[in-house]
């Protein structure tokens, strides 16, 4: 290595980037030109001139096509500039020259992980471990992937395996506690929390876990105080402030919750999660214009779904292809599918990507739109993309306009289920809980035992949900609720078409029933989503009647009101007979 290259490295290490840049303009031996260009690229990264950095890393590879350092740095630049596909492809090229390089394998796994290609990430992490990368780090990362996938049992397995290597690794212990809390295994979470209590390191994850465990044990004030005290000393900690804001919100301290997020958001305006939460708060307060604007911003900050396709911002869509994709959940996709009627007037080539369980349902659309499974990578040739929720930015003023329903269920499928639900009684569909592992599910779901009063009425109750919480399974088996088994959303839609009424907590089933114009009674927790607040009553759905908690985690009033109204319908029906 030439003296100039050595001097440049020294200046880079001392963070004297402008001095290093001046030196890099000096003479270098021909056989060092790949090193010099790589160093120039590093300088321009630190000067935030990413385009010049890319040029120099490419120049470096022109001089030495197997130069691993240049490949790694080039991949990192692509990653920083959100060009995930190029960052991944660059690492793959480097691995052709050095397939057993543990760092390259780890970086590739990390890029897959950040790009939400979780299965590939897990496989690649195992490759990195096979070639000698830290088993402890890899197992932690894999465990966190499974948390993202809501596979909390697999997350637990990896964290426990990690603890066999180092039984006092505070990061692993706290990650394990996190997975157990999300799994709703509070007893075991508490066991490891006691172990965490004994460790010297008390970071934000420790306090968040401790507070959430107390909250789930209904020790609300203690949970609040723990995080308040931590946030007082660590006012810039994003995770802790978010957790405290959720506690405030659940307890009805909405002004406290909003203020906390507003303050931390001002300090971190480009944090995608803060943009998302702040946008939801603005929607709750009725500020739809700014709310949807910030929602879009949160998607754009972490653009990991077809990152090479630009977001649609109102451009002319004639002779263009646009992809509409599911971002948050199935409920959003169903609710905001109404806007496809208006988008269809602007574009004659609309592609839709949704989860596998709703593909068949969306294929039964009256607009003849093309529908694909989310993640199928079938629409990389689209000119623009937009999430279902982001359609609000363009068509929100049409939210209460009556449009024909998007979904058209075949009579054949409806008739099939009619034969199985043949009853002279009032036929009532029932959904009492959301998915098993949603963060707020314990609060917006109802334990089935609490519905006994409603279930005592003389109706034909039909179970509409697939995932059944363990706490509810035995009761369901012994109840008079007709469980028709697991079905995809097309089949559930056909079942709903045969019912008189659907009673549901805040889930995708509520949206499905309402979108089919079925009489639907929604059961809502104290801290409802923005769409059920006073500003949005009614929001989209003309046949939705809302029953809301008047205080946190208390379903008694809701159950009593539903019982009274349902009894009236039954009595009227019997009287007519």
C-alpha cells in the first residue's frame, strides 16, 4: 500500500474527511488504484455524497473485480439509499469470489432481514454461523425475525438456545421476555424478568418489559410510574416513550399520550414508527389531511415493498400500471377497497397484492382487477405503487358515498353454506377476539366466557373466526356456538351472506361483514382505533352499529347493551311469527 493511501486511512480514522479528500487527489501507484478509489468512496459516504461514493466503489471494482472491501462498501451505500435489491445483489456478487466469508454472509442475511425477506434471512444467518460468525449474535437476530413474523414459539427457541451459550446475556434475556409477553405467556415471562432484575444492565427494553408485565397484571399505576421515571431520565428514548404513550392511551389519558408522541416526534421527524403513531393520533383528533400525509411519510421512510417502484403522488395514470398493496392489515384492505372504484376511473391497469387468505375474495371483484398474493414478486414492472390506506390521501372525501360493493360472491358458494346453516332461529355470526398475537389484542378482544349472557339467548350462533385463543377453546367446544372450522375469507363471506346479523370485535371480520352490507354490531374497546372515533361516525359502513366501552378493560356495559338489543330483535321476530 502506498504512503498516500496510509495517510488517507489515518485522516479517515481521525474523521478529517476534507483533509482525506485533498490527499486522495495526489499520486498513487497503479496497483493501489482499487484501494484509493475505495477510500474515496468511504470519504464521500461520510460527506453524505452517496452518488460519488457509488462511482468510486464501482471504479475500485473496475481496477480489481474481486476486491471484497469495495463490494461491502458499495452494498452498504445502496442499503443506506434504500436500494435494497442492489445492496443484496452486490453482496451476492462478492460471495461468488469469497463464498465462505462470514461477514459477507452475515451482511446478506441482515439485508434480507431489513427487506422483510425473512425466510431468506434466516437461511443466510445460518450460513454465516456455519462459516464462523458469532452464534450468539446470529441466534438473537433470528429470534427477532421470528418476533416480526409473530412466530413467538420459534423466537423463544432461538433465544433459549442463545442462553445456553451465555446464560447472563442481558440482550437475549430481554428479547426472550419480549417474545413471551407477545405470546401472552406472562407466567414464564415473569420468571425471566426476575432473572433480568438481577443483572446490572437496566436498559430501555428492561423497563419496557417490566412495565408491560405489570400492565397485563392490571397493575396500571405501577406500570405507568416505571416508564414515567425512566423517560424522565431518558427523554430521548423512542421505544420507552412509545410504550408510555400506549399506556396513557389505554388508560384514557389521551392528551398525555398525544403530547408525549408530539414531543419525541419533533426530535425524530424521520423515524418511521413515530410518523405512523403520530399520524394515527392526528386521525383520532380529526386532522385527516395531516394524518394521512404523515402516514405516507412513514411508508416512504422505510420503503421495503418493491423499493424500486415509486409511490404514486397523483401523476397521470393513463397508459400506466399501478400496484395497490396491503400495508397494515386485512381490515384496511377490505375497508379501503371502496376507493378502487375511484382509482379505476384514472387507471385501467390496477394490480392488487393482498395476503393469501384474502386472494380468492379479492378475485371476486366486480371491477375485474388483477389480484396477486402479497410477496409473490409478480408486479415489479408497475410504474407506481400505493398502499390501500394511502388511497385516503386522494379519495377520502368519497368515504361516505354509496358505491356498489366490490365483492361479488358466487351463488354456488353461498348455497353450499346455506345447507350447513339451515335454522329457523335468528342466525348470528360471532367474532370475539382478533389474531392470537396482536400487541393490543388482549384489550380489544373479549374472553368468550364474558359473552355468556348473550349466548343464553335463543339464536343460532355461528363462529366466524379461525384462530381460537387457548383460554377459549374448551368453552367453545362445550358451548352452543356452531364452529364451522377454519375457512379463507371467500368462504367466510359466503357464510356471512347466510346470516341475519354479525357481532364482532374490531377485526377484519367486522370489515368484511360491513363491506357486504350485512347488519353488523361492532364491539369496541375504550381506546378504539381512529376510525371508530366521534369524527368518523359512521365511517364507510351504513349498517354498522357501534357498542363502545365507557372505561378501560370493562366489557360489562357493552355486553349488557348487546344483550338488550339482541333480545328485542328475537322478541320481535317471535311476535311476528
